[in-house]
């Protein structure tokens, strides 16, 4: 059993849940089409591109699973991968609480 834990990362507590995922940047977006809320994970190691004036940038198109509405987000980060700007088209950013309360 210990061999499996070492090979596959230990216990279920290591699953990325927004609190135990050191490289995951978690966002919640609500689409304008039908109001579906989607959890979006951005990997700070792999998803960020080098920005033109320094720092990093990411563009994501999110398609929800309820009505297939599209939301586009653009995020800017400084050299330390801390968010410095954000924009969204086709929806809005919402809180984790809104995502957890969705029905």
C-alpha cells in the first residue's frame, strides 16, 4: 500500500481542490447565455505565456456543460505570477461560494 501511495501521490487529500494545489489558479465564471457557473483551473507552470512587456498572460475560452455558452477570459500576471489585471467577455467572475451554491 505504501508503494502505491508513493507512486500515485499519497492520499485523497492531495487532490487539487483550490486549497491544496500550489500551482493551480482557480477562477469561477458565470456565463451570460444561461447563467451556468464553471470552475476554471489555470496551471501557473504551464498555461501562462510570456507577455510582450514582461510578466505573463493567459487567454482561455470556457464552454459550460449546461448550455454550451462561451466565456472568454484574459488574465495578466507580473513576473512573480501574481495577477495584475483581468477581463472577461460573455460572462462575469463570481465567488467560490456562488459556485458551491449552484443548483
